[in-house]
C-alpha cells in the first residue's frame, strides 16, 4: 500500500478514535526522544594515533615476571633468549666487542640463578651476565647486546 493511501486512511480513522491517535503520537515522541538521548550519549570515535599518544610508553624489559630458568638451558645465551621470548626481543652478538659478548653468551648458567624469583626481565638478564658486563638495548629493533662494563682503573685501590 502506498504511503499516501496509508496516511489518508489513518487521518480518516483518527477523527473516529482521537485517544488512540494521541497515544500513538505520544509513543512516537517518546521513542524519538529515547533515540536522541542514546545517540547523544555515544562516545566519539577515537583514532588509533590519539590512543597511542595518550598511553604512557612502557619499557617491556621493566615488566616484572617470575623468573625460573629451564634446567635444560645450558648457556647464558639460551637462558637470556628464553627470558626475552614474551617481549619479543632477541639477543645479538653484534656489538663493540663481539668476542666478549660471545664469551659471555657461551658461559654455563650458574646454579644460583636457576630459581631467581620475581623480578624484571632486565634484572634477570643482568643477573645472568654478571656485574662485570652491562646490557645494551635497542628498543627500535628489539635487540639486546652485552658489553664489558668499563670501570675507572684509577679509583681502584
């Protein structure tokens, strides 16, 4: 049935039943108001870039975790690689002194650090490499390297 015919019949019927027409009109107005309120309360769409700038930058290596090394892990390099898996970082030997880095990564894991406990991933790696070495992190490429920690020889007794 065309819309004009429907409206004409409704208008003719409205003269016979004004209470029903007022009730229908009241219901339509209330429904329209509810829709307007619902649309007005919807949040504005947010761009992904706006969300990224609003969130603080978190260093993934500072995240705390339970550190327990696999007993089948033979070398420091294997242990570091297993600790870095959740944050998707990799160990590299390409550093200023690759021989020192390779030597550290081939050392056996000390039994003392087997069940290290809860600490940050960075602390776990530092525990594995020892105090005489330092950690170099490239967050852009998600790489971790080891270098010898240079100390000032003149201050030693």
